[in-house]
């Protein structure tokens, strides 16, 4: 009698586990994904703030504009002669 009750409790427990375990697993996966997305969102917001600051600086600071133009774009002023410095390591490879 006790064995039959234990057996039915065990069977019902297994059935409930089969029914609810996939849903619970899916909820855990979605929680992890949500956590990752929140972290990514936080990083992107910080990066966005930095980019907005750089944009404002590019729009208003002429000294910074010239620095960016010279360093990143290779622009020179009229009557300037551009000089390219080749590191010693690359000369030895040739």
C-alpha cells in the first residue's frame, strides 16, 4: 500500500518535471539573455556618450579639428611639405 502511494507520487513528480522543466529552462535562458543585453546596452550608451562628446568637440574646437585632420586624414596646410617617418624596424626588413 505504501509502495503504491510512493510509486504514484513518484510518477506524478516525474510527469510534473517533464511538463515544467522545459519552461523553467527557457525562462533561465531568457533571463541570461536579458542580462547580457542589459550589459551590452549599458556599454553602448557609454560609447554613445563618448562619441557625442567627440562630435561636439569636432564641431566647436578648431585646434582639435586640425589635429584630427592632420593625424587621421593626412591633411597638410598650403605650402607645407609632408614628411613621412619610417620606423627603423621596417627598414631592416627590406
